[in-house]
C-alpha cells in the first residue's frame, strides 16, 4: 500500500534552490555584459549557451517556488545591476577562463546540492543541472584547448621505484 502525501521542502532544499536562483541570476547579468563586448565567435557561442542555461534554470526554479507558494527570490537583473554601456573591460581569453571558473563552481554547487536534497523532484532538478554542467565543462575545455590557451598542470616523470620520505 502506497501512501500519498504532500512532502514539504526541507530547509536544505529551500537554501539550495535559493542559492541556485541567485547564482543563475548573477551569471545571466555577467554573461549578458560579456556578450556585448566579446569578439571571438566560439566564445560568443559559449556565452549564448551559458545564457540559455541560466534562463532555463531561472524558469524552472521560479516554477518550483511558485508551486510551493514561496516568493521568488529577488535576484540580480541586467536592468538594475549592470552598466551595459561600460567599455570593454576584459579580453576574450579572460572571458573564456571566467566561464570555465564559473562552470567549475557550478559543478561543485550542483554536486553538493544533489547530496543535500531528498525530495525526488528537487533531486531530479539538481541531477539535470549536474549533467548539463558536466557537458558544458567539457565543451569549454575543448575550446580552451583548441585555442592553445588551456593552462595545464605540470607534467611529472614517472619514478623508477617506490620511495619513502625519511
């Protein structure tokens, strides 16, 4: 016998959803400004995909908040929080590295969120976000590599034998 009941959001779930909304609204602002100044078409394409992800996430998060009768957070917005007429402040390579860093932060955030939430629809949302960011991270790395600007870790020569510190 299966019992049906309305499972309320936990404090952890609410905090992760709120944080996700704030992060996505911030990214939307930053990436919108970058789109105004970027010159490289590959980086422009990545920015457009970044904006699309942010918009999709904001829409899904708003739906969750509305469904649960929670107010939608007052996130960042382009109109009030970004000077779109500011001159170009960053190089295209900086923008690409910034996108990579934001993606790494998002991957960590979504992984932590996935662990913290329990309700199945919220778990599914963060699982989808994690999957999207995993693909996005690979795409950004590929562009960095193709442009020859990916900064890799140092290489190590393999040791000939096992050694212990004395």
